[in-house]
């Protein structure tokens, strides 16, 4: 998040909104791979990332979407939940070490967001449900665009393991 702001991807308000959606998260990755030559391997797979946020102020949603906070919607908190569908790729080297049967593995890869589904809902009963729904849809579209445009993460890995069988 900090890196994207520093590189000019989005502003500090959007960074606060993204950070608030990261309060609870679950990441599931499934990969298939092949050994290409000696210790060189390649993997590709699917990643499912679910993000659940704490309360976010309506004023922050209004600031990042450029919409005026509707009368009757209030400036109370809103809950943000998002699901990201990701493509994971990795290439690396695995080496059997000569002592204790250990394996050393180094890898470089990335995870790329292909699709995002965000749900924003008020954490209270708004005076105008229709205005709240319209406001939330704008925020959802904005965050879906942010996630699919900027959530592409490089991955550098080093591991030491002991095979059980």
C-alpha cells in the first residue's frame, strides 16, 4: 500500500480505504508445477483472497470516489468486504543439501489480480436506503478498479525444508 502511494499509483485517502479493507483476510493458494531441468522448477496457480474490513467513514468513501455524501446517508461507518481472484506464477531453484536430508529452495514470482468483487454496506440503518445503495455501488466500483489495477504483488521466497516422505 505504501509503495503504491509512493510510486504515484493512488493517493493517501485511497491508501487509507484499502488499509481499512485489510482488517481480516484469508488467502488460499493452489499451485501445480513441473521440474524443468535439474533443480529448476516453474509453478502456476490460482489464488483466492478475501478481505474484510473494519468500519470506514462515509467521508473517506466520498473523498476517494469524488461523490458527495448524500443527505440521509450519514457520516457513520461502512463495512467493506472484497474477494480477489488471482493468478499466481513462480519460478525457482530447489537444491538437495548434503547434510541431514535438507532442501533449500529459492523462488521469484508474482500474484496478479484478475477480478475483484467488493461489497460495501452501511454499519447502521440509513435514512435513505436507495441513496446509501447508490453511494455504496460507486465505492465498490472504485475499489474493484483499484484492486484489479494495482494489486499485483511480487513474491521472493527462500525456504529450508525436510521431506517427510
